[in-house]
C-alpha cells in the first residue's frame, strides 16, 4: 500500500510522470477501446456461433431420428416382402401375431405385430382412415404400461424409469412406431404390420446420435456433447452425466428446467440458449416431439458444456490482455526515456523550490547553471528564479526581525493582562461567595429573631394551657372520662403547636443545637429511621422496602441525619395518602474515576408527585401544599444536609411519584475548602 501511495504521489506531483501519463493515456484508451471492441465482437460472434452450432447439432439429431424411423419403416417393408411372411399367411394366418413377435429381434425392433384388418379398431381413430387408404404411418407415441404389455409382455418392464429425488417410477413408454398396411389383390386392406422401438433407456441410440452430432475434435477440450430424449419433461434416454465434472453416470429419470418446460412443452417452440441441465450449464437446444395428433409428448435435446467454451474465451482474453500490457509497457518506457533529458532541468528547479519552501530560506539553495544554452527558456527561467530568491531572502530577514520585536511586546502585554484577569476573576468569585453568605446570614438572623420571638410567645400560653388541662384532669378525677375525647383533642393540638415552634427554632438556629460530629455507617441510621416511621404508621397501609448497599462511612451528626430521614419518609407517606410502597436505598457515592466520595441515600415514593413550577419552591421556608403542613420540614432538611457538607436533590414526575436523594461526603468540607474548590 505504501508503494502504491508513493507512485500515486509521483504521478500527482512530478512533471515527468504526468507527461508519461498524458502520452500514455491516449495509447491506453485506444488499446482499451480496440480491446473492448474485440472482446465485444468475439463474444458476440462466439455466442452466436455457439447458438448456431447447437441449433445445427439439434437439426442433425432430428435428422438422425428421421433416418432411424425410415430404417424402422424399411424393416417393416422387408418383413412384408419376405418369403416367410407370405408363406405364414398361406399356411397359418391365425398364428401371425406369435410369428411376428418371434421375428422382432431379427429385424432390430423392440416389438413386432401382424394382425388382420378386422382388428383395426385397436388403433386410434385418426390412424384408421390412412391405413384403409393404404398409407404408411410412422410416428412417436406415448403408451401406458397396460398398452405396452398388450404389444409385448416384457416391454413395460423395460420402459420403467425410477425418477431421481422423487421416490416414484415412470411406467409410461416413449416409442417410435410404424404402421404398414398390406392390401389383397382387390386393393382392400387385409393385414397391418405394426412395429417400433422403445426409446426409454435406449442408451445405445442416444450415444450413436451423439457420435454423429459431435464428432471427435469438434468441441473444446474437456467439453461434453450430450443428446437426450424426453417423455414430457422426464429424461428417458440420455448421455448427460450425473456428475458433469467427473463425467460419471447418466441423468436418466431427472426433469428439465421450468423455463424450458414452459417454452417447449407448453408453447411448442424450440429453445436455443444456455440452460441448466441437471448439475451444470450447457449450451442447449430443445425441439418438441409430437405424436400422430400433433400433440407435444416429449423433447429432443442436444447440447454441450458451457464452461469449456467460457474457459477458452477467458484464455483468449488473458492472452489479449497480456499483449496490451506489454505494448503499454514498451510505449511507456520509450516515452520515459525520451522525456528524461528534457525534464532534468525542470526537476532540478522543482527540487530547489521544494528545498526553499521546507528550510524557510535558512540555506542558500539556488538553481545555478543547468548546462543549457543561455538563451534557452529554462535557463532564463532559472536565472530569474535565483534573482527572486535573493530578493525574498532579504525581505524575509527584515520581516523576521520585525516579527521578533512584535512577538516580544505581545508576550509581555499578554502575560500582564492574563495575570490581571486571573486576579480579577478570583476576586469576583470570592465577592460573589461572600455576598451569598452575607445574604443568607442576614435572612437567617432576621428570621431567627422573628421565629425565636414567635416561639417564645407561643410556648408561654401553650404551657399555661397544658398546665390548666392537667389541673382540670386532676380536679375532675373520674369525671374526666366524660370529656376525655375533648381533652385528648386539646392535647393533640398543643403537641402540634409545640412541634411547629420546635421547627421554627431549628430553622432559626440553622439546624438546631449542633451535636457531636462522628464517623457513622448510614445503613444503621436508615434502619433506625424506618423503625420509627413504621411504629408511627402501624395503622396505615404503607409498605416500606429497604435496599441498603452503602459501605462507605461518612462524617455526620447522627441525630440530625435521623431527623432528615424521618422527615423525608413521612413526606413520602403523606404524598401517597398513607397507603402505598416506600423504597429507601443506599449505595456508595462514586466519582467519575470510580473513587468513593461518600454515601448516597434515596427515598422514593409513588404518590402524587410535585408539579414542575413547585420544584424550585419546596425548600423555601413556610412553602407547603399540604393543609396541615408547616412548610419548614424540607427547609430544615436542606439546612441540616448543607451543614453536613452534603447535597439534596429531587426528581419528581407528576402523578407517578417523587425521589429525594441525599449525597453525604466522607469528610465534611470546611468553608475554606469549598471556596477553594469553587475558585478552581
């Protein structure tokens, strides 16, 4: 492949080879055109000659069959003119049939019968009138096994042909039959001589016809000439081999192709073309065989193998191609040698141009003298080119110096600008981070003061109410059972008020009182949260499923994580209206390189889902879509997770369910680490 690319590049870039191509292309085109015309003419002539030859072969085979029938009819005349025949008529006319059958082998026919004119009814109607008029008839006929037995006892057995690949036997027989009328002195029909040849399994007959049609030396080497007699589409007598390559066996009992059957048997036309004969392609000719009623009852075939003809044609093609290639090589060599001296100066100029382009004027590459007449066009071109190279070298030196000075100045300015830009970007990043933190702290401070005051003001009257309820329950004693439901309702509402104030205090303190941060496996915390949630939902139709695979320990506040998990699970249960299936999963949180960063926990419900317009609001304080909710659960959850250095993400489809996913880091990152990570 590299060799091919090398020469392709030469033809594309070198004048010598392009001139060689330009001078050789017309020769190649001319030779190829002549070769194509020669191939076309020889192919057309060879094909037409082959078809004409096989058609002539078919005519010879047909004439051979006619000669066979004439000889057959001549044998019947010899019988009629023999002394034995007339003597038998005089002495024992009633024993003529047996006498005739005994003479069949003597006259080279497969069956022979002599019967009186009174038995003419045994013949078809279309044959009777010609015989009554004294006309001889010779024709082909298909007979059933019963009809063959009626003529000769062993004829039906000889006619049987097993059909290959069909597991059946063809019992009909194709015969060549002659009828000879014998008249008395008054010209009236007295006797009928009936004789003929069974064509089924008549291998000697087809071999004899083949030797007449294809004499030795008329076919290409390794070719096979064949002759076949068909009964309908079945080969009943043939020398077509079962193995055309090894010339083995005979394909008796096989069928002709559908295309030939359609043309010859159904349409009654001759077929002259290539055809697939049992196992190989043959140049073939088929002719219908008709009976005495002009009905097509079989076919006569001649043909020879196609491949030897193609092989000989390809051999001629290769010889012609070799001759063309040798002619091209000789002409190309002559052009190459003739153009070599002419293109040496051009190639030298080209080498100098390429050298100058590659080394960028660092070497004093010049064309110099070419050894030509000073007034030669190439010599003048070389001098002008050398002068141009000198001028270009001077200009290039000046440009190089200017470019060096400019590059130095640009590098200095670029370095200064890059440094300033980097400092500015870092300052902007830090400023944005500081601003965000200040804004969050201001909001938390303001909201903390507000929620702390609200919680204090609510807790005082709540404590008074709770104390009075307990006092009332004590004073009423046993009578307290009369208002137990009302008192339970009041206590439940007081408990709800205390939960609300507790949530307010947790949010105002950015997650409540900070307990100790420890290394924990998240799976035990998840199991504890599930136990708490199940105890609170015993009367509800909720199935909680866990799938825990996390192995990485994380740095967390256990109580805060427990609070977050319980909150998320209760939100999922409420979203499913206290019935359905809740799935809690855990796994290691891996980065793109497969390294563990921490643990990942997901809580999936199959409830009502969250609308897209609410996904950005669910972590805002006091936002809730549940009538009894405070709107602080997810806000507190986000605050706790952020305080642990983790993240919380939500994925929800309206009407299908929601999945909250916690990402907890293996080690809590400090604010400085986070800032540095954001800057990088």
